[in-house]
C-alpha cells in the first residue's frame, strides 16, 4: 500500500532524488509489487527472427520465450509483449506465454487486456499460480478488490505461505474495508519474511488508517530508518507522524529527501487529513493510491 501522494522534488546534489511512481494498487504497488517505477526502455529488435514471415525456420517456443524475457529484462515491454504473444501462438496450450503477456499488458497499462490474457491462461491450467496472482493484481488495478479475492483464495489454498499472496490478500481486504483481516495477512507474511518492506509498509498504513499511530510507527520505523530504507518508506513514516500530529518529526523525515517547498506542501496536506473525520480521511488516502503494492 505504498504512499504515492507525497510532493517529491529534486534538491540537487545535496539530496537524493526520490522517483515518483504511479500508484500500483489504487494503485500499485503494488511493490507489490500492484506496478512500480520503470527504468528507461532499451528497445530491442526482438521480432527480427527468421520464420515469422515465412522466410526461414519457425522459431521455437523456447527461443521466443528467451527473446521475450530478454526484451522484458531490458525494459522493452512493447517488444516483449509481441514476442510472448507469438510464443502463445506457437504453443497455445502452455499458459506461461499468456501469463507473460498479461504481465507486459499490466506494465503498459492495458489492464482489461491483461485480465483476458490471465483468464486464457487459467482456461489451460485453472490452478496456475502466476496466472491467479496476475489476475488478482490486475483486478485490484480496476478498483474492484472484492473480485480479486476469488483468484487469491485459490492461490492461497495452494500456497498459504507465499508472502506475495498474503500481501495481495491484505491489500484486497484493506481496500474492502476489512482492516482486521488485512492486518492478519500482513502479519502472517511478516512472520514468514521478517522485515519485508512491502508487507511492513502496508501493515503500518493499515494501522494508521485505523488510528493506531503508535503501533504503526513501531512497525515501520525500523525498516524506514535502516541504512537500506528507501525514500518512499521514510516519507510513509513521515505521513504517519503527520497524521498523529507530530509535525516536527514529520518535517525532519521529509527534509531527508525533500526540499523546503515540498516539506511545506506535505505538512499542509497532513494537516488537511487530520481535519477530516476518520472515514473521510480513509477515503482520501485510498483515493490517492495509499494502499497497494
């Protein structure tokens, strides 16, 4: 449920610049994660392969999948999608290429098409875990968390200790207003992978949305303030302090990453949130993509 509404700017060489990501699960990132920041695409001529126009041997399914993975890893999601779709034509019974196509469609923002791809994969293998998880993530991006629970329940039945499934179950329940259930899933995930940043941030925000700021800070602070802590995690901690009325600590955390104008922007926003009633505050945070990974 990563916080995405913070004012983020460049302070030059004196401060680290924090990338502004679009919301993954309402959205995000997910980390999880619901999509994150992407690097500049490195375009490959991934379809320059003998056989696609009948001019040479037809590339094998395995070869196409290797080319698609290389394009995906290089950030060239458009070419990767084309190659994975070609692989699905070469071997229509294997759901792997369909899942990979769905993943690329999510990256490209074509969520409805992604859901179709995941559903086609599930027609071939109803228990395919990546397809179930992918469909759940894509469904969360449509703003329909209740519909994500069906594939997630099937995924959970197969792998009840999968932290990614537990995270998505937490997000789905949080977005459906079932905070206690959500927090139980986050805590179960953290029992399996202690200190996991996505699970930690989502649990902390879930607690904060329900007014338990002390526990939220206790959960998030060790991760956010660790040497490996990210600007996103520090700014989420600043948000929690701000919601709790501790503007001094919120400002101190903001200044680690942000310039003075951005700090003032965030402090004013925290004050606005504090002025809302609990339900209105929750809706305001959720509407900006506050929950999701």
